[in-house]
């Protein structure tokens, strides 16, 4: 048989499975390595799924008219007038992002760090990846000066960067690029003729939307921005696999949509009929959907801020989270003390956290960050407890003070403190 070559499985999914195995073996772990918004399923979503069960035909590749119109309405309500003919739905935004990478020529520019799937997808699409450092204040978007310089260097070296992927709000940093930065990057994308893919899957769970202005690149450079979104994060139904993409309104946008639909027709055919029923209902945003989004954004914000505080109190630098459920601490200020404990890079930092304290995180090296940096991503959304506790957390005035969450936060603080303390591993918790 001819040898096959393959990339390792996505590190967050692999770590999630490791955690399941170790927990089954009796280990007590604090799982911060998987960005799943685990919350009780809204009963209305289950009802829609049951209603949709009769939708057993394939249907159009881009999605049925009703669901495309609902997603177009969702974007239009967010200030981006959208025709239903500019929408494609698919089984999660991940395959839509892959189809985009397959459909756009040239190489890819990514913020550094970035969500761990963009780079492997680029490799599968035969593209080179050029990482561009993020500014000190926010992630999900490269530093403009560094982006300009990277494009120059890439072209001098024979690269052909044409696609810029942005994440607003960001996974892994949990931050949101401010409007002025979005304008600056869009101007640069125009000058350099880049297509922007704006991954806005966390848009509806900005923690405090009143106080946090959101500007989409599609507002500023509509002719060159594709927006992707989905229901995995905002409604906690990642396993149902519902995603959508919005294409530019002009002729070139239509051609790109056609190319993505062609790729979809060879990859997944169409979003499952019952899921189209769910998507049509959820993207229309009846009051119970809006209420759930608001409640979950509040909960994610409260717990992400608590974890941020713990990281900073432990001596790390960390950008304050603004959306989603992530923080991205940098333990550089403690490098000397960490080195004394054998921690010299993000891999050894993540290893030490799991071995000594049962804290599972995703090292920055798995997100395209410099391996020698002392950074990791902590996903905070699995700290809400079992289903009953999640419900309680959704309604609590101060979720981080609930006993089951506060106790885990204390263990986290203790684990971070143990990193630089003599004497090493925990005793049984
Ligand atoms: C930034 C980002 N984009 C896209 C996705 C993919 O989500 P889905 O394929 O479930 O829509 C994720 C999930 O972790 C994510 O964090």
C-alpha cells in the first residue's frame, strides 16, 4: 500500500478526548482546552429540530430559500444589507472556511496567534501561511505595520498572499479589534488587493455590547469581505453543525459564492434538512433566542473576566476579554522563575500545568504563536458545571461567585501560583 501522509488531528479536539479518557480513569482535571459553549439546550430549538425531521430531501446546495432569507435578515439587522442570494449555509462554519480557502487563489495571512484550524486548512488547500503578530491591545487582527511588512517580505520571497483571515471577536485572545483598527486593516487590504474573511462566529456574545462598538470589515470594505458565522457558540449547539457565509454584493462576490457552492456540492452537498429548519428559526431571532444570547454573553463575560483576574494576579500579562469565552495569558514577566522549574516555552508551560495541577490548556505554539513564548489559551466555557448548574449560572447575578464555579476558580489560582513555587505537584484535590 502507498504510504499516506496526514496532519495530526486538531489539537483542541485531541485534548478534549484526552480529558475524557483521563476523567474516565478518575483524574480530576480543570478543562480549559476546548471552546465549547456548554449550556442547556433551548427547548424551542429541539422543537424546531423535531419539526424539521420530515425535511429528508437533499435540497439546494446553498440552502433552501427560507433559511437563506433568515440569515440575510440576521445580517441586515446588524447594519449589513444582504440579499438571500448572497448567503450559503453549511454544516458548521469550519467547512465553509475550508471551501473558501479552496476557492480563493494565493496564500493566506493569519494573525499570530489564531484559531488552530485556519493554518491546517490552508495546508490542505495547498497554500502557504504567513503569520503576522497581533498588537498588544487586541487579537484576531494583525498589527497593521507588521502586516504591510509581512506582505512585502512574502512577495519578495515568491509568496502570493491574497487572503486575510480575521476573527472578530477573537479566538484565542477573547478580545475585539476596535473600529479604527478595522478601518486601517481594510484600507490596507484594498491597497494590497486582499480578500478578507471575517470570522464573526462570536459576534453575538460580545460581553457588553452597549459599551463595545463592533465594526465588521464588511461595513468598511464590502466588496472584498466574506463574513462567516454560525450557531455553535452563540446557542451552544456545536454538535448540530450549523454555519453560514455572507458574500460581497458585487459580481466578483457572486462568482466567489458560485465557487464555494461548487466546492460544497462535492464536499457536503447541503446542510441537513432538519438543521435548515433550526437555522431558519434561530437566525430570525425570536425573543427567546435574543434573551438566550444576552444571558450567555453575560455569563461568558463574568467567568472570562474572573479567569483574566486570576491570571493577572498570578503575575501574567493578559488582554482583558471582550467577547466569547477565552483569555490568553502571557507568563513572560515570570520567565526567570518559571525557568527555574524547567518551564521555558509554551509546550513545557502547558505540560507543567496539566502534570502539577490538572489544568488543561492549549499552548500558544498550537495556535501559530512563537513556541518560545510563555502563552496559552484558556477557554472558560466548560467551567459552568452540569446542566442544572449551567442553568443556575445563566440566571445568577454573579456567576463567578456560585460555589461550584468559585471552587474551580480557586483551584485555578492555586495551580497558577504553583507554577512558580518550590515543591511542585498538588496533593489530591
Ligand atoms: C474562531 C472560530 N471559527 C470557527 C469555528 C468553527 O465553528 P463551527 O464549525 O462549529 O461553526 C470555531 C470553533 O471553535 C472558532 O473558534
